[in-house]
């Protein structure tokens, strides 16, 4: 019911505003602004006549009909959040539930590489104890980040774009755009790693030295296999996300069945020899006991043995045969973490989820607990049954000890292919959201043009496919792993830092219904992510952080016409200023630390530009307030509020550090008294009042001679409507005509002609409108501008 009332109120506002925009007969021009002398605001007076009341009654009757229609319609398009609030959603696009939309993509993304290919690698180099430590660190960072993601997911309505949409609507477009682009790059590289992992599994299983021997292991052959796999993912993604959700559920069932067969094999299969694949050239080239190149090397599967567990208990870092590099704790952690970065696979599907505020927390938490249990169990099973030589030289030994060897390769193909689909869909949805919000201006406009009616961003999917192809040129899966880890750790750091800043700043727009989040978990996740980021690779981490900070700075300097979501920076500044302003005790002032706190009373800023610059130079780090009094006998006409933004624009243009304080009073004396007594806040109050020197000299317009005025004299930024421009010139003409009844000749200031020759007719039209029905007029352009001189 609350959601329906909220929907009705929004329709009421839009209906009434449309009626207001259509009626321009009651527009009354207010007093012209003294800074630019061209900005005229308008307001509509309240009309309590009988005709107006009849029109309002008719409008209410129409609105009641609309509300009745809404009440009788289906409410399936209204999404209920945790706080029982509702938003209108697109039913045609939102088709996924918790299990196929969140749980399965996360579990499959984490299972894809690790469960069949990388746990043996981690145990072989790090040992059981360090492997458990690394798993604990990984899942601690993931779990803390997950709590932050759940807080963002339950903080309001969620559209497409996943974590980018959550962060941008909460922190603002600068941070959201930079972090969103970081997530996009992370998904791209992770997708490339998944494709490389599947190619590596196929080459080791069916390559040189195997029974089939149908795959070649050279670099360009691997790139060709990866391209074919990537094209299959592309075709599947172009068909839509609904096909992926159906496929993900059945793939998850298949992978779970294969893993169950692997677990049973540990208990059923007895001790035997395990073949070392020929692709492991390092093992064969460094084995002096081989008689010829046709001989094979074998490891040992001992089944459950305490001696095998003791052998695998501690770390023994050596060379990785896929890259030829010597491993250490940081590199092994990077490879492990890159294999389980599918935490946000469910959040990336937020645009397709029926109830993302419920599905993302429940599905993500259950998936990460399930995956952690599987990895911990598999660690003990592998370490207690297989000797270290086998683990170091055959990362796919699980298919040699399985009841039926093809089971494992089928599970690898299914899980990794699902991860490829998840990464491509997630990256394309983030790119689509960045394009829809116009974060990078018109650079991504082509993405929206390539979106189908059902909301499938085909152009974004194709662009993602091209970037994944470029990632495959890096080569081996373990070479890509460190880059993936750096990007995802930075992304997780940004998520945790965002929620930490929102919670500490007590932002009123951050009220998640997820009760298990706190700033402590966000702090732990942020510290853990950034620490491990530098441990994995300090060089890559520094470069990635520099790119992220550069993006934030670049986006901070541009305007966002469609992204009016507010910025977390303003909330943090307010929080800190309020805290330190309360600590600034005026009773502890001392003469040694006295500063000039200046209040400059300004009547007309046009003629006081030099005085404002002089006082700004004189303040010496103190307080500077520009005070202005509006003489107003009618309390209903508050012009201070409407003119305040123009004073702020003047301060920005003059590049001075000052505040503005305005008041309305019946006379100047009362207004000045109000400003002197009430200006400032707390310990920041003016101790010096400054007034301009009073004389009989005609004021000069100093603002007109500035470049700012020259650029915008013909097309002012706030008056591009021709009807408002015509109204302005008519008012100027009327004011001059009222003051020159007995005038023989008028001298009016002639503004400079525009540089654009196409504006010449408009320039002449303006001069004609100003001089219409006036005595003889002579336009003069002099060194200093004078509005009017009459003889």
C-alpha cells in the first residue's frame, strides 16, 4: 500500500507540474538581479478565485480516475524492498530468482578454476597450513566485502549495473563512475583468465602426450582455441540473459554431480601411479633418468595416508611449470584469489533479478558459505591422498584418480564456460549502465544505440568480446592471475571504503535494512584488501591506484546532466566541518591568534569589484563574508533565495574565498543591523565590518569589462529561452521610457557585436527592441560602460 501511495503522489506532482508549465499567462517578472542585470526570475501567484477552484476540482477528479485505474491494475511491476518500499520495475526484463540469478552464478564462478585445477597447485606450493591461511584471508576479505554489498543492495531500489549502480547512487557519479570502470576492467580480465584456464585444461587433457593428441600447445594455437570458446560465449550472451540463467542452473547441478564423483573416488580408488603430462616440459627436461623422449614420468596416488598428509603439511615453493616462474606466498595467494573472484557475479545480474534487494544478500551469503565448505573439505582430501611430486607436476591429476576420467574434464568445461558467460554478461551490463548514465559523456553513446527492445545490450557484449580477445594475448592463466587479483582487490577495497565512509559520515541516504553490516566489517575488508593488493604486486597496485585516482579527479571536473545523485564528498565535508566547528570555542580566543573576520556590506557588486578583491587580499586566512540587504516591504516576496545562486556564481568567477549572507528588511539600516548581529556561525563570526566609501561619483560597471561578461552578454547561461529574452528587453525599454518623458536625446551603451556573423540579425533585433518607442537614441561604445545618459 505504501508503494501505491508513493506512485500516486509522483503522478500528482508530474500532473500538476505539467499544468503549471503549460500556463504562462500569470508569469510576473521579479526584480532584475543586480550582478548580471539580465537574469529575470518568475513565479506564479496563488489564485483563489472561483474559476481556479473549479479547475483544481476537475484536476482532482481526473487524478482520482487515474488512481482507480492503478488500483485495479496488476502490481507485479512493483518491487518490494526490505523496508517495504516499492519501485516500478520492468517485468519483461526482470525474470530471475535467487537460485538461478545469484547463488548459481557465484558458486560456478568460484568453482570454475579452483575446484578442479588450482587447489592442487596451492597445496603443492603452500602446503596445507598456508593453504588454509590463504583461504581464510581470501574468504575474510570476500565475506566483509559481501556484507558491504548486501548493505548497498538493501539501501534502496536497484537497477541494472550491479555494484556500479549501487555505489554511484550512494556516493555520486565521480566515485561511481571510476569504480564502475574498475569493475568493468576486472570482469574483462577475469573473463580472459577463465577462457585461458579452459584452454589449458583442454591442452593438458587432449594435447601432446595424451591418448587423443588433438590439441597443440603453442601460443597461437591456444589463442585460436580461446577465440572459439569466446565466440561461443558471445553467441550465448547475444541470445539473452534468460538463456544463461537456465543454463547456469543445469551447469551447477552437473558440476555438483562431478564433484560428488571426485569425493567418492578418494574413498573408492586405491593407490596407483599418476601420469605426468608431456606439456610439463620442465619436469621432463630436468629428469636425468629418462632413457629417451618416449618415456613417461609418474607420480603416486597413495590414498589416505598419514605420511602423505605430513609431507604436504608445510610449504615448499618451487617453479610453476605453466609459467616457468618461481612461486612464493604472494604469487600463490594472487593465483588463488583470482580463481574465486566471482563474489559479484550475482550483483552484476541486478537488472534481471525480480527482487534484487532480497536475492543478492540471501543468495550471496549462502553461496560463499557453501563454496568455503567445499574448498576446505577438498584441501584435506587432496593433501591426505596425493604425494607432493604429483601435485607439483600435474594440476589435473583429479581426472587420473576419478572413477571415470571424462567426468572431471566435463565438469571443468561446464564450470569454466559458465564463468565465461557470467563475466561477459556482467561486464556488458556495467558498460550499459555507464552509457545510460552518461558518466563519460557521449563516448559511450553507441552502447545505447546497440540495445535491443528486450534490454539486451548487444553493442556492449560485442565490445566486451573484443577486450577479452586482447586479454587472451597475455598467455597463460597464471600470468593473468596477478592482474585479476589486483583489480578485484581494489574493487573490493573501494566497496568497503564506500560503505565505511557512508556509515562514519552518518549520511541520511544510507539506511540499509541488512542488519549484519557495521563499519567494523567494512574497515576490516578495506584494510585486508589494500594490504594484500600491495603484497601481491606493489608495482601493479600502485599503477591501478593511480588510474583509479586519476579517473575520480577527471570525473570530478565535469558536469553530469543526467546524474544528479549527490556526492559523498559533500557529506564528508559537512561531517568534518560540523565536528571541528563545535570544537572551535570562542571563549578560548587569544590575541596572539587573532585573525580578521571581515563582513563587507555590498550594495551593488558591479561597482564594488575592486573593493571585493582588496578585502579578499586583506583577510589573511580569516573569515570573509559578503553582506547584501534587499529592501523589501512585502514579506511574501523573498528575492534573497532566488538571487543567492548568482552571488555564489560571482564568487566562483572572481575566484575569492568568501561566503555570502543576504537579508531582506524594510530599510538598509535594519538590514545592516541584522547582518552584523547574525552573520557567521559558532566561533566563525565577523569582528570587523567594512563599508564602501560614500561619495557622489557615478558608479562604474566593473563586471562588464571582465571576460566572463563579454562571453555571455548575448546568450546568458540561464536565459536561452527567446520568450524570456524578449520579456527582459521589453522591461529594460519600459524602465528607460518611464524616466525620459522630457528628454530630447538618449545615449545608450552599445555592446560589442558578436564574433559569429550568424548572430548579427539577432544583435540588431536586440538593439531595436531596447530603443523601441524612445526619443532619439544614440548607441555609444566607450572605454567604461554607462547604462543611460539623457539630455
